[in-house]
C-alpha cells in the first residue's frame, strides 16, 4: 500500500473477496484534506438508447495539480440497485479515478465495481 493509503479511516475501506476497496467518500475526504478545489464534468455523452453513459472530467488542487480521467457505465457494469443511474455512475466512476490518480491511491473504489 502507498503512504496515502494508510491515512484512510478504516470506515472508508471495504473488504470484498479478501481484497480492499475504498469508498468514494473516503477518496473525497482525503482529497479535501489535500487541497481539492474543483471537480468538473467536461463532457457527458449518453447512447441514443440511453443505456450507456460516458463522462470526461477533471479535478483540480490548490497546488495546481489537474488530473483528467473518463468513466462509463451501463446496466451490465452496475450493481443491481443502481441500474437506471448510468449517467450518475459514469460521473462517479470518473471522479473516483481522478481522485485515485491525483492522490496516488492503489485501491479501486467500490463504486467502480459491478455485482
């Protein structure tokens, strides 16, 4: 694990099949402590049938660091209770990836996982 990983409150970590995953709120908590100033959706695209969503965006920090990433979601990649929220989950996944990369976090976020 990275130095940053050890700073997580244990309530932000989840164990699934003997692997650790971080909750999005844990990434967000750490990012605020590290100087997060902006979370921006640059582009959101939804397929014509509304079943797939893609999101491009970035996060910015006080020290000038900017990290761009993408996220996508479709029913087949969502937990059952999140089907119908493809747009929201594409954005959540994109922001989770931005924050993980900006903070050098080696855990995948729970929100990026499917059932």
